[in-house]
C-alpha cells in the first residue's frame, strides 16, 4: 500500500504536540517497558518451582529443600513487588511531567494569542 504525499501532515496539531512531549521521555518509557517485561518474566519459574516441590520435595519429605524452595518463591515475589512499585513510580512521574509540559506549551500559546 502506497503512502500518499503529505501523509505525515495528516496528524492533528494536538496529536503532534502530545507526540512531541512524549518523545522527550522516550527512554524512561522504554525503561518502564523493560521493567514490565522483566516483572512478567519473574513469574515464569513459579509453576516449575511448585511442580518441583510437589513432585520431589513432598514425596522425599525433604524439609531443607522445602524451606529453600519457599524462600526462593518468597524472594521472587518480593522482587516482583519491588518491580511493581518502581514501575508505578516511574510511570507516575513521566505521566505527570508530560502533562505539565503539555499544559506549559498550551499556556504559552494562549499567552501569545492576546
């Protein structure tokens, strides 16, 4: 499918303003996306660990391995909670900075009108 000439100009001025402001924080947004992906990957070993506990630790009545497995699961959940906190704070700050920048630009344009 061919692009029409001037297709980039089809964006509304409001959308161009938002994209310009978001572009300034693209690295923080990318970092947040990577942290979200890392948090999702942290949950992958949980079913394997639970299967190991049920299939190996319980039949052998190995209390030491049970404590190790529970400790590792607790550590993974603690790391996941920290990751969720930091992602929330990061996106909260970026969101507020973008909104403040857009308001500043709009206010400056409004002052120029008078």
